[in-house]
C-alpha cells in the first residue's frame, strides 16, 4: 500500500516530468534505480567518451562502475591523483564528449533546470557541445519555482558542498549563505535553463529517492 509520503512524492515527480516535457526536454520518471541505470546505459556505447559533471547523484547510484564495465572512456575530473592541469583538460574534453552525465542543483515544478557553478564547466556542457546530455535528479531536488531553486542552492546545496570540500568559506562555518567575496567562493555562475536548448539533446531522469545534496 502506498504511504501518504510516497503518494506525495509520486505526484510531485509527475507534475515536474510533465512540465519538463512541455518545455521540450525528454523527461522520464523512475521508481527503481536499476531501470534508470539501464536507460542511461542505452546511450553508453563501448568506446564512447562520457563526461561526468561534479555530481554526487551520478556517482551515488553506481553509474561510473557500470560505465567502466562497458569499456567506455569516462572523463571524470574527480578522479584521485589528478593534477590541476589534468583536471582542466578533462573539463575541456567534457564539452565535446558523446554523453554528458550530471545532476542539477534544483529542478522546478514548472520545468526549469537551475544550477550555480564555480567553474562553469558543468552548466556549459549541459547546454552546448556534447552529443547527448542526461540530467539525473532525486525528488529532493524538486522545488516549486526558480526563486525556490536559487534559495535551495544558497540555503542547502552550497553550504553542504562547501563543508564537504573543506573550503574556508563562511557558509561552511554557519550553514547559510553570506554572499561572500571569498577567493574560494563556489557560487559564481548561475544558469537557468527554461527550455531545451536548440540543437542539444537533453534528457532529464527523475527518481523517487533522495540523491546528492
């Protein structure tokens, strides 16, 4: 029997998927992680170049391990032991990869995709360059509108990421945004995708579990 919470999440995902579709995104919802992974693997052909954005959601469902089994070339700038030059080179190569996988900081029930980046590589790769883009998000990323999305980033995602990365930022100390001027600031590039960009094949996969921050 479906619990009230499960029913609520299902309806929220349903509204959001419908809104994303009306904004010309290829939007799908999933109730099982394995089904979502299989949908992604359909695009991960052997030998293809697959870029991974800075995403705990993508990594959290075991996708990178699956991609490695597929003999795909995984372009992951979070790999251990990389130099700054190697990280920069991987970020650049993600812009022209065959498949780019990422999450979003927030997705609105009106069908907008909202992100704030530090470097801007993730939001650039989402909108132009890769042959295929898949955005994976748990229900915890869904918000009512753009303003709520920006609030979620500054109130939740940014402080948590700053703390996770051990950055010397005021939000990593207090747990809320100070709109700081710090050299280490990670909120630098804001992107709001209101419609699927012309010429870019974007799918949005929503799942009824919490993923990422």
